């Protein structure tokens, strides 16, 4: 991915920094939009994956909507220019202030995750003399077969309304005079690479739809969430996810009704591969059984390995001779501050440039100032072309 000219330009920038390949992002968006549009599907970008303004602007310009999980994400989406009627707002802990913000701006939908939240939205909408558009987020009780911290569809997860509470909500809709139920919302997890999970979701949605039809309830919107994974092991071989295979699962298995629009909330799959964390080796430290390549980037710039045991491909951009195994670690005062252990790299020395791949999602957006570290800068591909 990185030719010698680009590496020479990287050397001119203070490290660590996030490098964003905007050309790859635009190519990804084109493939996604062409395939989803041909099927009549609407895509909302999940802002939690990355809120860099240039990235958001490209995504907005590509015609995607926005999926938000906080009031400030709703504000950011509006500021960037996402149409308010294409913004959806999910989250298990929406505050009154955040709900009021959504109602004031007349966004497409509040995705409601509990019976108590339904009561609160109805009460706040009544005070504003508004009708709140609501989609009920159901917990389908499905195993996403992904890391335990990023599964959201199991009964023990905090997300969504259980089947029992869903029945209660449907049976008591008449009580909520200031709510208009417009759809159903589902999301079973993140970094899902087993398409059988999405097939099982479709079958569950079909079952719920049949139940609603028996109650003579017809909803105009179905939101199937996101969760499509990316290839962290082979970022150059598969820079764009298998959107065709992903959407084919829903085309073949989801029985949406003629009057329904089908929505998706994709985040990681759109932005992950366009981002790389570039760092320098500060020291190479030889332990008794381990060699440490100590970088100037750490868990403050990329927390996924510490938090999720997430794998990221690590490359030495400035050395090509020999090979050694290294624990690639950061300078933060925590033993969890590592990017990879036993990583085979060319012989590495102080000053070498290291690339940590596939950080466009849940990299910069989860950065912290722990240890009072300076925030990493951003370098865009059109700045080093």
C-alpha cells in the first residue's frame, strides 16, 4: 500500500499520526452506494466509528444518512450537513436533553430501547406538543459469534427491548398519544464475518413481521443495523468488504413488505481500511525472552488491542533486512499498552517508521489523553500526494 515516495513523505511528519486514504474511502463509498441503491436499501453511516470532519463530509456527500448514539453525534451530523430526515438516534441511555434535541430537529427516528424510554419520549413530546417518530429496537436473542464486548443481540446484553417487553409495548401503543411508531430496529453486534448470523437475523425479523401483521400493524421502516466485519489480517488484499455478499443475504432471506423501506447502519466496514496509524520506534529493548519494539504511539491512539484483544497488521516501513520477533508496545504506563505480541518484523531499530493498519474505525475516535499525552495529528492522502 505504501510506496517509497509516500514513506519518504511520512518521514517529514511528527509521529504518531493517523493517515487517511481518502481515495480508498471514496472507492469504498461508490461500491457501497452502487450495490445498496440497486436494491433500494438506505444506508446510515454509524458516526461512532469515526467522526473526523473530512471523512464525515465525504460520506455525507456520497448520499448516506447518519446513525447516531449520542446527542453530540446528532449535532455533528446536522453540522456536517446530513439531512435531518435521514438521521436516526439509538442508544440505551438517551438523556432528556438529547431526546429534546432530536425532537426539536425533527430527525427521522428515535430508536427506542426500553419501555421506560418509550414513556419518557412520549412525555417530552407531549410537553413540546410534538409527535415523536419512534422505531422499537428489539433484542432478537441471536449470537453474533463475535467478541463478547461487541455483541449486542443476546438476551443478557443491555441493548434493545426483550420479546416480553415488545409485546407489552405493542399492546399498549394506544397509551402513547405523542408517539408514532414508524419502524423496527435491530443490531446484533459488530465485526461479524459469518454471514449465517445475518441470515438468522432475517428469519427472526420475518417471524416478528408475521406477528405484527396478525395484529394489523404495518410499519413503513425496517432497520437491520450494521455489524459487517472487515479483514484485519489482509488489508491490502481486501480493502473493500464484500458488500455484494452481505446485501445478498438480506435480499434472499428478508421478507420485507411492499410498503417498507429497508435501512442499514454501517460504520466500520466503510472507514476501517482507509486509516493507518503511523508511529516511530523510540527504543528496541531486549528482555530475557522477549524483544520489545517501543513506539511513540500507544493505547491512547489505538485502544482496540488492549480493550478487545483486537488484531491489527503491523508493518515496518523503513527496514527490509532480516526478521525478528517483537512485542510491539507503546509508552503508556500500563501493561495492556501493546499493539501485538510475537510480531515478526524486519530487524527493527530506533527511528524506524511503523504502520499499524486498519485503524480508520475505532482508532482516532476512541483516543484519550491518558498520561497527559498530546493528541495525535491527522494526515490526509491529498496532503502527501
